[in-house]
C-alpha cells in the first residue's frame, strides 16, 4: 500500500494539516516530511516500536543514533545534559539552521533511542513545517534522511515516494527543500569541553571555529 501524500504550504503551514501529521506521529506512524536540507523520517523518539521501524525501513546500522528535531532551544535543554558554553554559542549562532549538535542525552530519552550511546544529536531546523509539527506534538521528532541506505537523499516528496513510499504511511509534500547538502555535525559529547566536526556540510568548519572563538 502506497503512502498517503499530504500537501502542506512550506512557509505558511495549514494548522489543521499540521495537527493531522502530529496525530499520525503520536499514533506511532512513520512520516516523511521536509526539513531545510533533505526530507526526513519522523517518528516519536520515545515510541521504541516506531524507532525500530526506521531502522528497518532504512536498513540502518543499529549502533547509529537517530538525530532529533526540536522546535527551540528550551526543548533542546530538556533533552540534553552538561551542555556547556560551546553548545550555547553554536545554538545562538546557527539555529534555526543546518547544524546538528551531539551532546549527552538527558534521562528523558530512552537509551534505545540513543542507539545505546547515551548521546543525542539535536537540531532546530529552518523549516516551518517541521518546527510546527514538533510544537503540535509537544515532543521532538526523529530526523534521519528519508532514503534507503546507499541511495541519494531526497529533496522533494516524489523522491521519497519512489524510494520508500511502500514502507511508510504518510509523506508530507512541502515542495523542494531549501538545500541539497547535509547538515554539519559537531560533537560536543566529550567530558573535557572539546569539540569535533564529524561531518562538514552546509556550515563550513571554519565558521564553527570562528563562532566558538568569540567566547
């Protein structure tokens, strides 16, 4: 059975449609929706059966934690612990935007949702649909890219339909995403206040370094 396709305006999302998407996620369904980089697979991260579904859909290695989208910095603080000044500086400079930050996870998240690492990767996306879904749900949502392992990431809904439309229940069509490069990933999970760029994406490493030198 093919996924339902739901069109939502990318800049002025229709509230009733956002509520519908949030309801699907709350019910444990896997939803493909646009972010500011690629389309992602959204589930409730504390619903372990839904989390398991993502690993099965993507044939993803189960030791890799899933990144989470949050609506704002306040919600990020609820999911993280021992953040430190580096986290504050990067969040202030680059959120909302294509920066994923890895920090120690708080006890609010099941260990399984962190792939048993105890860490969580957080991002506030520069995408109205995703942020409004998080706000309507009252929880973060997962943000792993909506593509099969080994195939290109999707920048439009039709690509998600073609790759995994038979494996998920709903695809939100918010038009093409704003970028075609992935997020930059910075790891702040060390205990000594150090940082490391694990993947350079939309934000160059030198911009991260400059932001952290401003303290």
